[in-house]
C-alpha cells in the first residue's frame, strides 16, 4: 500500500465520529444484503476487514462518548451545519483552522480554557473580543452538561490518585526484588 497524500485534511472529532457510525451501518447493510453461498455462509470477500478494525472503531466511539467530550451529550449537540456556522461566526477574528478544530473538539466554556486553544490570545484579542469569541462558541456549540463534566473530573482525579499510589508502592520495593 502506498500513501498518496499524507495528511491532506484534518478532521474534527465530530467528523471522525460520524464516519465511524456511518461505516458501521454500511458494513451491517452489506452483511445483511449479501447473498449466502450454498453452505449458508457469507462469502469471505464480503465480510473481510482488517483484523483490528472493529476493536479500533469500538474504542474510538467509546472515547468520543465519554465525558467531558461534547459528543458524550445526548442528543449530540453538533450536526452537519455546526462547523459551517462556527466558521461563519468566527470569521471576523483571524482564528486559524487548527484553533477552530480545537474549539470544536473541546468546546471551551471559560476564558482559561480558550486561552489554551488560541495561541497568544491576550496579545491578539482584547478582553471584549475574547468574551465575544467565547459567547459565539457557547451559542453555536451549546453548553456542556455540568454534572457530566464534574463526574469526568472526579474520575480523572481518582485515576491519578490510584496511579500515584501504585507509583509510591513501586518506590518502596527493595532493590534486590526488582
């Protein structure tokens, strides 16, 4: 296999998510509509996929559906018009494509979060512009579920605590046992 154009496009999490969901439906339709051979099995060329495709697809979808991702909200706050609308609304500020993609993926709700996305934000935009940009993001992308965000933060904190405990236990082992 030969790569013709490396990274010819950068996708948002929403675009990857919709592709994976559509791909799953397409594969199910192909299997459903495939004619079975005389043994009652679907021919190998119809069902053959890369070995780890389903695992990769499943794990990516789980990641996207996990809080605090915007795609974890039900119903999903994004649709096909969301990207166009956000681009149109942010056009008056010179925001790069990469910054817009990060806004879509992370859906910042505070200036501190937005500051991590926009390079040199304080030098490029005044306080009023920063607040307006955040307002556009909130209006177009919606507000996140506060409870889901709190639970995700609690889970992350708990996971970090467990990792620190395991690391501390590892440091206490005598050297001859290692």
